């Protein structure tokens, strides 16, 4: 993490974002919507990567933060008529807030115990959503009305149903997460998080209260997941329990593993690839989850560094 | 039905649940105890046992007793072999690293579940119990086969206990658990012991599946609840403590049965899930395990 | 002035008394060496002092304050700094980042977030690296350093925390003779502003550096005194020195 590589770094990442921006003008409608989804999911994955890749905390329950944003924004927009901008903000706060609450308990464990505890918390959240069926409509989900997803700015109306608005807002959210990550990595805080991942005992004996730092990382991660979830609700108009299920916790792990744990653009790469792989597979079979399983096993066995991680090891050592 | 009989029914159900759970959880506990890894795919072995039982019943046709006995013999062999294969192909190359193993077994869970979906199909299919008789209580009738389940589980638990405590195989396992390096120096083939234990754990779960399938139905997702409950039992009982596992199985089995009958199954699951998390955080040695320094 | 004192400090590991009721006092400004045979409890004792492990019994006081239950990261804040026996640097980070982590910690504590101004951080880090002579290697990956340099990095990280009490656990182990001479010079300059507590097996280093020596055996203090007194002590000779 030295300062010598600022230029190529900026070039790569800003270039990537620019590329994504220009992509919207050439994509057919189907892929346009897909990319919108992918960018939001990549934002979710980037947040997860902060936890797994940079702080070394393997959480198996990240979907609960995505769901917090989803339900927070969705229910507020639908039930109390909160405007989309405020709902988005609320979703982010829900994600961060749940992360804080869960972290205060879960971060007292580490390693395998932490994995199980996060898995259990996520599962409990999913079950609670089903239990409070009256408010959340459980598995069936809530369909948001089109009017609740329109933001009146006075001089213009921002319609979250509109593809252009959706794409660019999703891009904005992803960009914020990606650039936020890069800023974090170059900051003193980022350095501490990496230290915690590398050698937690040493970090403690350098005077760091590692519990507090892990909690910070978890909250940032939860906020990013919450922002993705909130956007999902507002843009696609559906708030359902499936997004809180274990599936979504495992999927994000898979995307990050595939793309490259501990790399900035890895999550995007992994999300794009896996999204299209599952799409293609589901055209042929309803058991597309088989691929999820296969990929997980193969990645862990043969390719744990992921695509961008492998690239970094072989050719491009300055990739963050 | 008034409260008393309702409670009796709940307790009966809970007892059956407890014995089956003890068998299933024992498999998970052995694997953790000896190999120090958590097998998230454990529930699928339970499910595969039940599915094989269905195939046996179908094969034999009109003789449910024969089908049942065939399943009791065949299921452990089939499922044990699958498990052994998983260990050799996937877990051994990972050197049984705890975190990597959890991720890999999640992958195995998906593969096994989806594989079953593709071959067995998405429907729940019933299996005839080997014997049909009803116990007539003054308030309700109770399926007599469930007593067979209890009896068979108890017998099997006893057998496993004897094997572990008295026979050489138990000694070998305990040596490997205690200090695998020293065991290796004494000529214990640690890697093979691991595969054996992994297979044994799967076989216990498979037999539990065979026993239970006449009562439930065979379905490709039926391993999920037993997995969660086994987790709870092993963690609350103390990872690696056999006695704790058995005690916890009874507590959990009975309470899950009672809560499910009197309140909602979802609530029971929520409480169970939170219990696992909280025990892991605040009392990681469980209720019976030894506190590590 | 009494900097550190322990009273009846003890630590058990499953029945084995690694540290058995140690009463120990350290004066400000001295260089104290702890010596003793393997398994005497020296490492366990200093680990108790810096907070890596918790005591089974007894208490620890630092600058008049009871720190027995204080977590290790807070003790660093008070000025108790520990360097590891088995080098525990961040192997995948550069030397600069290793020391920067220590500097950051200190600046954060002293000046809050304002202290993290990156020029101040950079200057402080580089000057610490210069003190131990590692500044030409600042951008090298710590894991690729020669062993002697890794030990120096370990010391640099300790120094960067502005310690009041610097605890060094077998710092010269594995060092070449010339590196040991350099180490003694460095330690003497550190001792001008900090108190040093040293676990050492190398007797010539001990005799040269230490103002006072504490001898431990089987978990308790066997003898304490100046190097001359210890050399002449019959019990110590029997248990350890053999000369």
C-alpha cells in the first residue's frame, strides 16, 4: 500500500467506472436491467469483501444486512409513504444499525464460531421475517406501488422505475462503494484492518482495540449491503424474504471468492460472471444451484485467490 | 383435547424426536470431536439415507418390512461411501482446515441436494412403515412404529457407545482426537481414521433418516431441519463431548417437540437458532464441554 | 521511583504453575534483565505484565495504578510495550507499514484523529526506521527481510510507541555478533528515555547491559541483585550459571 502507484490505480478504477457508464448506451434492454442488478449486487459484494478480504472476518450471514436495507426502505416507502431518497437513507441506516447490533454480540467470537454465529443470526432474521407475516408478507413479499418510487425534486421528477434512472443510480452506489473502499485502503483505518487480518495479536499489542475496529468494518460493510438492498427495493419494487435467506449469504461469498478475496474489483468480476452463469444454467435446468455448489468446492480447492487475486499474484502486484 | 393429553402427545413426539436427533447429532459430534471440522452437509447425509430407503421400498414393492431391512443395510453403505469420497476428494486436500472445510461442505451441501433434486425430483414421497400398529391411549391413537424408532435408535446409540469406550476402534479415534501428531508417530493412520470417522458420522445420520422416513416423507430438502437441530445439540452440549451431545439431544428434542405443538414451529426454530448463537458467544464450551485454557 | 510492581502474581496452566506467586519491583530508568533456565516462567511472567495472558492470581501495578484486569491494548496506551520472542511482524506488509501501524497508534492516542495527518505520520515513521537503520528498506516486504533485520523491525515497532517500559523477550536470539553489538548500543540509547525489561539467555549481553538482574527458576524469583552479586550467588550458580 505505498503511494507510488496512485496514477495507474486511479486510471484503472475510474476507467472501469467510466466504462460502466458508457455501457448503458450500447446494451439491449434485457442486459441493461441485468447490469443494474449486477452493479447493486456488486456493491453488496464490495461491502462483504471489506469484511472477508480486508479484515479477515468470514461472515456467513451477510444477507441480513442486505435484507435490512431492502425491508427498511421498502416498508417505509410502502407503508408510511416515505420518499425514495429518504427511504434509501433509512435503508442504509438499517443496514449499519443491524450490523452494529449483531456485531456487538457476534464479534466476541472468532474463526469457526464467528461463521456459525453469523449464520445463525442471519437464519433467525429470515425466520423472524416469516414469523411477522402480517407486516412483512413473509415469503410472498410486498409489491411496491409505482407512485412510492417516484421522487419529486420540484424542478424534475426522478422515477426509480425508469431504466436510465435505475442504471445510473446503481452505478453511483457501486462507484461510491468502490471508491470508498479504495479510500479506506489508503487510510490509517484500512491499514489497521489489514493488520487485524494478518496478525490480530500483534495489532492488540500495538495498542489497538481490535473489537472496536472490527465493529467499524462490520458497520461500513452493513451500510454498503443496506444501500444495495434499499436500491433493490426501490428500483425493482419487490421486497421478499428470499433475499434474507441463506442463499444470498452464500452467493455473496461465492461472488467474492470467484472474483478475488481482498481485491477491489474482484467482487464486480465475480458477480458478473456468476450472475450470467446462473442465468444461462437456469435456462437448461432448475437445479442451477448445482453450479453454485460445484464452483464453491472447486474454488476452495484449486483457486482460492480468485480471478483478480490470481492476476495480482502473476502479473499486476499493485492491484489493491 | 385438553392440556394433559396434549402435553402427553407432545412429550411422546418429543421423545421420538430426541432419539432420532441423538443419533443424527452424534454423527456430527464425532466428526467435530475427532477431526475438528464442522460439516455443514451433515443434513444431506440424513436426507440421502431417507432417499435410499425410498428406493429400497420401491424396489421390493409390497413388502415394507423387507424394504426397511434392506434400507437399514444399504443406506449406511451407500451414504458412508459418498461421505468417504467427499473426505478423500475434497476435505483431505484442504488438510481439514476449519474455515475452508465449512465453505467446502456448504458447496457439497448444494451439490448433494441439487443432485438429489435432479434424480429424485422435487416431490415429497412417502414410505410405508415396516410395521403398522396403533397404541390406543384413552385420548388418542399413536403410531406404534414410532416406538420401533425409539428402540432402534437406543440400541444403535448403545452399540456406538460400547464401540467407542471398549473397542480398539474407539481408542484409535480418541488418540487421534487428542493428539494427531503423536498418534501418527505411533503408527495410527490419521488420514484414514479421519475418512472412517467422517463416513461413520454420515452413516449414523443415514440410519436416522431410514428410521424417520416412514413417519415423515422423503424430500430432497428434508435434511435442513435436522442439520439445524444437530448443530444446536452439538454446540449446546459442547463440541466434542459425547455425553453432552446425548444430554442436549434429549433437552432439545423434547422442548422442540413441545414448543412446536403448543406454539408455532417457526417460533421453535427462531428460539433454537438464537440459542446456538448465544451459547457460542457466551458459553462456548457448551453446557458439558470442558473450557479450553 | 517505582514504575512496575507485581504482588503474588501467579499463572497456572492446567495444574502446572508456570508463574508461582512472584513479587517483583522495577525502578524507573533501570535496565533489568530476567534470566533463568528454560521453563522458569520468564516469558509467562512478562506476558502477564503486558497483558497477553491473564493471571490466575495476584496483582500488577504500573505507575501506582492497578492494571491487573486492564486489556493489553490499554496497557500499550499507558506505555507498556512488548516485543515478541518469536518475531511477530506483519510479514505481508512493507517495513514502512509495519512501523506506521505503531506510529499511528501512538499519534491517535496522543492527538486524536488530527494526529493522523499523513505528513506527520510519514516523518515519524521514517525517523523511527532511521533509528534502527532500516530506512533504506522501508518499502521492502517485511517477510523477505533477513532474520536480524526482522528483529530490528520488531524493536522499531516497539520504539515507535514511545514506551515508558519496553519489554524485550530474547531480543538477541539468532543475531550475529556484530548485530548484537549494535543491539546493545541501541538498547543503551533507548534506556535514556525508557525503562527496559529484558529476557535474555546471552550472558555477556546481560552482564554488559543490565543494572540489575532477576533470576527466575520454576516459576518463582530465585535471586535478585547487581550483576556482580548474581555472579557470586551460590544458588544461582547451582541452578543456572554453572560457572
